[in-house]
């Protein structure tokens, strides 16, 4: 069982060609998560981890409660596709992800929705996308990187409406509490909302907002950092042996 008061973050560390996920404790110890978990996302309000598990060579979108982090439930799968980069909507009723065709290697942004008898795909959401993280801005709006490298937002209606946020950008994050939006552009983090900011980094490899939405959490290569958007102060939290590629504050 996960002892929530002692666990501060869920992080993913890239060890060679594999990403290992672990809980980071307040005293800076790493407690490993199920090694088969990949492309995780976290819903703070429901304390739920979503991600991709593989069974018999097939990718499965699954989830687990954070207080039972060895017991996951299967939600959805696709034939002849690899699944990556999950993101859960604020209302916990939609999951966005990337599906890559095993034959053509074409990647599409897809969305499944929770209905009475399970999770089912929105058939009108099959948008060509780059192999890069996606993010919900609201339960009906997604940010993603298209095949040209442009960061875009799309409204999840049958008549799709897409807006370009930046001609270049990836790994978008959004805080529903403060309304801040951030993404990675080259070696800097671009922030917009009630304050505008550009944070220079060496090699940012992961990005998220704190629970309060007033701080950015990011990985500058192997170092986990916290940046206060009001005071512009940056603090190093933890240094890993390998690059950190995922961060979520619990």
C-alpha cells in the first residue's frame, strides 16, 4: 500500500532504452512501481494512475488507484497498434493517447470516453500527431504536437476545430486551478496565463505543474527542479542517476 503522506512525486527515469517509474519519498528515496507500466499519467483529484501495460504482446490502457499500486484494471486496447502518451481529462471521463500503426508507423491522436458499459473510442478523433506528450486543457479540449512540430489545441466535437498555439512546441501542460499553460520549445519552457514567462534550461526532459498550479516542476536532464511562477525562484529537489522523463506531484 502506498503511504501517501510520505510520497511526494511519481517520476519516470530513462535507464538506457527503458523508463522505470517510482515514487519519490519526502526523504528522497525511490520506491519502484510495477516495472511493466509505461507512458503514465496521473489524476490528482481521483488519485488514479493511468498508463499502458503490455499483455501477450498487446498494449492495454489500464489504471490503478495510487493506494493499491500493484493492482491495475484493463480499460481498452487496439489491434495492430502500439499505444503511448496517455492523458486523462479533468472529469476523469476521457483518456487521450497516441496510437501508432505497427505497419505504417503512422501516429494518430485518439480519445476514449467512459460510458455505462465501459470505455469506447470517439470515432471522429483520429488526428495525425507527433510522438510526443498530449494534455487536456479542459474535458473537451486537448493540446498536442502535430506532424510538423506545431503545438495545437483541438476541441473534441464532431466538427473538429483546431487552433495553433505555437509553430514549434511539445510536452504541453495545463493547470485547471490557475489557468497557466506551459510547453517546451527548444531548450526553454514557455509559460502563458496571468503571467508570461520563458525559462531557460540546459536540456529539459519532463514538465508538469505542482498541485497548487503556481509552480512548475521540470527535469533539467537528471535533476528535478521546482520553479515558482510568482517569485521566479528555482530550487533543485532531487538528482537521479539517469534522465527524468516524467513528473507528477502526488
